[in-house]
């Protein structure tokens, strides 16, 4: 076997021949290609390799001493029907070729073969493999991006929302999703995309509120080469990158009037003009927009263009806040426990008392806040099931905190642990002894973590992160 490192991106080719000289020749022929080459001197070794590793295609000698190539081909085709096989023989003939094709061979090659011919035949197999691999990855990504299991909830409002998604998904209509921060608007957008005819194409999320005003036009629409100093190459921009797919414009209400005008023109004309370009490029994209604002009120205030609002608001979906579907909290909490638990986690479930605390809390941060709370409890809990004391104190006591520190955006365990310490210090007014009791850890451990995270805290209630 070639010593080249195996990667998921490489095409795995198996060469089977009882002649070592032929195997060396085949390895030399394909040495310049980005293939991972395996070799076997007979059927037994070939079947072992196929069983132990992924093989995408095989070159199999027709005549071998232990098992002939056609017998090996028959076994491969029955047990691994997706594995493509080319039969190579020095005893060629039309009858042998017909037998090989009937048994599942994709091609038949006679010795002595031309190097260019065998390269071309295997390159053809490589192209077939790439097409199948890309199709599989797109389907896998689409399935991962959304199925209804990810929109967790059986409350009447969630069931009604899912019904609307199933109806609007296959259409071409633009959709406006409204809902408070943290309710899961992007999940809804992904669900619509998943149920659309564009499901195998790109889903492009764009957070309009997170892109600086000075660069948003370039980010959205791209630019032509030479459009400004430093523009050495042309760029597509996020909108054109979503061509043939779905463009999700989150926090659409944050767009400036200038960007609203240009976006409206793009939607109306179905064309994109990059910054600094005199050419318009055709565009086929479905628009899904989301906002935590009431856009009709924004229109009335003059903050949002009425014509753009009606272009986006062909179908309107409202994601209910968590406080309006409390019957879903136990399901969501259980889902998050499973998601955040690892083989090394102590926590595997929640107690009824903990669930009651969760259901009694108002959840101003919605599902996102619930996820953060369960992540913390899973990380810091010492029992198999989460207790009320494992939850952030303002949840366990059903009292809203004066100030809550949220985890940093990197999503690491350290981020959540640091947030828990800051919250405990806030609730204890800087008393580290009380904070250690809130966190259910020893004072020495708390001191060590405060030093490790370089947390500075004053009893006045001010903290630095």
C-alpha cells in the first residue's frame, strides 16, 4: 500500500494482480494522481482490504491462481455494489467482456494496456465517484441542517408552525420570520430550505446586524476588480454565493436605507450589480428574512421601506417565545442534556424538581438561554441527574438577577464555566465564600479558577472579563 496519508477527500483505488511487476507499474502510473493506492496479490488479500477500509474502485486481474477475477468481481458486486470494478486481462475477448459486465464490472481492459488509456479509464471512475460523493454530502448536510426533530416541541403553537413550514417550504414564496431573540428563527429558516426544491443547494445565512455599515455593501453584493484600493480580484458577495439556493437575511431590520434600496432592486430585477461594476449578473435565489422587530411599526416610523417589506412579507411566520410554550421546556431540556453530555459527563438527565424550576422561569433569553443554562448545569453538575441547585441560581430560585453574564461566543466549556463564576460572584456581591457555595465547589477550587481566568471582581458589583 502507498504510504500517502489517507484523507476523506482522496479517491481510494485498489489494484489486484498476482504479478508484482504489474502492481509496481500501476502504482507508478497513478503516483502523480491524488489517489490513495492499495495493492493486493490475490482475492483473499483484496477482500480483507475491502472489509477493513473504504475502497472506491478496483482494477482486478482476470486470471489469478487462488480465485479468478470474475469470481472476485461477483463477491464484490454482491457485498459492495457501489464499488466500481475494471477487469484487466491478458486473455481478452468479447465473451469475457460480456461476462464481466453482466457480473457488475463497469469496464474491461486488455493487456498490454496503454498508460494513457488506463489513466483515462480510472479518471472516469474518479469523476463518477466525485459526483456521487458530492451528492451524498449535500444530502447529509441537508439532513443535518434540519429535520423536524431539531424544531423540538409538541405544543399547539409549535405544531402549527411546523404545519406552516411544511406547506410553505416547497413553494417559491419569500418568507418573513418574526420572533424574539433566541427563539430559533434560523432553525425555522433552515427547515423551510430543507423542505424546498433547493434543499440540495446552498443555504447562506447572513446576519445583517453583525456586519459593519462601512463594508456591508461589499459583503452582500461583492465587488469588481479595481473597484477600490486593494481590490485586486473580483468577489461574488454573499448574495451571489447563494445563487440557486436560499439566502437567509437575519435581523433584516438593521439594514440602512441605502442597503434596503439596493436589496429591493436586486429582488425586483433578479440581478446583482457588484460594487464598482457596470454589469448586472442574473440571480436565482429564494429570500428568507428574519427580525426581532415589528417591521410594520418600523415602516410606520419610516425606518423600513414599505415596498421592501411587502416584497419580503409574502408569507409571515411567527416563532413563539419560550414562555408561551412552556409544555416544550422539558423536551428541550432533555434534548440539550443529551447534546452536551459526553462519555466523561456525570450528568445524564434532569430531576423533576429541576424541570419544575425551568418551567417556572420566564426565559427572557428564550431557547438560547435555556440551552446555556443546561450547558452550565451539565458541565458543573456532580450527580447523574440535574438538581435545582445545579441550575443558575436565578433560575433555581425563580428570581430574576440584576445582571447576568452570558458565555462568550466561542461556545467552549471554559466560556460557560467563566460565566457561571461571574454570575455567582454577582449574586453573592463579591463574597467568594458564598459564591463557592452557589457553585457547589470548594473555595480553593474557586480561587484557582478565578486566578486562571484572570477574573477581577470588586464587592461593589463591577467585574471585568
